[in-house]
C-alpha cells in the first residue's frame, strides 16, 4: 500500500474517519462511530466493499477511537502496513492566527482550547479527538486542518464588522467563515474542470447542505464568505436563520421575555427551513411544496432569494464572474434548488441547461449551456481528501 493519511473528524457525539491515499485521492477505508456516550453506540467500518456494522456501548471518544483501531486490525486494512505518514484532524475554529494546517504540539492544543468561545459546540470535541488520537497513535505526526484557514486572510473590508474597534478587538469579533476546506477544494477542482488557471478565475462556490455557505474566490484567494463570526450568518439553512436584523434579539428579549439561551436555540435550531416549513430536510420541503403547502413554498422562495442575492453581490465584489459551483448535499443532488437559485441571473451571463442540470451528481459536471458566459458546475465536495492533501503538503 502506498502513502496514506488517516483523517479524523471528531464531533460532539461522533467520530468520522477515512484512510486516504492523497496522491490519487483514493479512500482505502472509512467509517463512523455515532451516539458516543449514549446507551448504545453505532459503529460502521467499510473496507474493500465490505460494510461492517456494530451496535455496542461507546462511553467516550477514547473508547470510540480505540474501537476504530480494533476494527482496522480485525477487518482491515492493517494500519501497521498501511504506510500512514500522518493523522489529519478537522478543527472548526482556528481564529485569525492559522492560515493553513499546523503540526500539533502543546502550543497548538492550547490555541484550540483558547478558541472554544468562538466555536463552543465544535472545538471541544475536535480537541478531545486530537488528544485521544495522539495517545493511541503516538508514533506519527498529527496535523490540525482548520475550517477557517481558507478565510483567514480575507480583505479587511470583508472581514471587519462596523462595530466599536476596541470591543471587536478585545473579544475577537470578525468574520471567520466556515466550510473552508470545502470551498478551497471545490474552487481548485473547478479550475481544473474548466481548464483554466486558478489565478485568473473569479468564482462563487455555494456549499449547500444542512449548513450552508457561499464564498467569493478571486485568483484562488477567498475575498468574501457568507458565514461570519459563527456559522449562523449568511444563507438560509436547515435550522439556522442566516442573515437577520440583530435588533430582532432586542425585540424578542424586551417584548417576549426571551433569554439569550432561548434566542440562541431559536436562531440555531428552530429557524431556517424548519422554522418556515416545519421541515429541515430539503427533500421533505419539496414534498410539501408539491402537495400545495404555502409555508413550504415560501421557505423555498426565501432560500433561493438569499442565494441569488449572494451570487449577485459577490459578482459585484469581484467585478464579474467566470465560474459558479454548487456542492454539498443539496448543491450536488437538488436540481430544483439549483435552477431556482439561478433563475433571473441571466443578466450576469448565466444560462443553465435544464437537461445537464437534471439529476444527482457524483462527479464534477458542467450544467450550463455552451454559450453561457459563466460556467456553472456541480462539484461534489471531498473535504477529507482536501484535509489529506494539506497534511501531505505540510509533513
């Protein structure tokens, strides 16, 4: 087996992993541990087309990762013979200080811990996953790859909020963005698909999943993104508001008696598509629209309106647009959303081909017409492969 990287994404109650040959982008093995800390955990390990599924208690991340290593030994491939050169860890928040991957040491771990207030749901399990993996795999380097790194050098005009400078500096309030590994992978892959140098392209990437974000990428560098200090800002999402007047917080607090925690829960978990239609899954929203549900129709309209607003705004920021790419679960699989998002943007030079746009996409594909001035693509995201590539470049 050639050189491999073990990529680990440690969530609050889960561990996702892939063993990747980064040179060819081959996923050798992959798996998932879910429901960590519950009465029964779920484990899934896939190698050479064989799916191993187990149900058993997984009390904590240490136990989960130890079980993952046992599955490699029992089912394969043998990690001792897999040529692992490093372990790559997804970390959501790297602040403004990390513009690329970092070799994990005590200083990096301290930084990740210090940044917990900016990502209280994500950085703690990310940190725990690294700590456990270093204990269990002490003989290979561990590398942190930050979701925010691609956006760490946004132009000041894009990264800065019009807030009192002293307050913003003291509490590190600025635009950090998220989904950076996806936006970086997709924008680079798009340049390859269209056969043009990355350095000459003005691109918009729409990462549309349950969480959703947009980015403007000029010459390979991110110049704006929709997510802000947290992943709440920007596009309409499965359960998040996206952009909303901040004064709504004051209104709900003063007039409805909402606490900060209740507003946090409302904005992050009970809004977006779910708040408008009762469903956070876009497939279920489409079903309700087909049945004549007015709330679901409004949800889809608001969703698409927000997308068009960002595409047009980013084209203005970059002085034009050459390539627009859809990615992630909705972006890759929902032809209705893609069509509605681009409806009315013909003035930008976007002309969608309905036949090419039809269906789900598992490989990069052009979905615009041959005469469209802007090339529209679907590019399936491969965030784990991007993490592996960055790890190899570092080590």
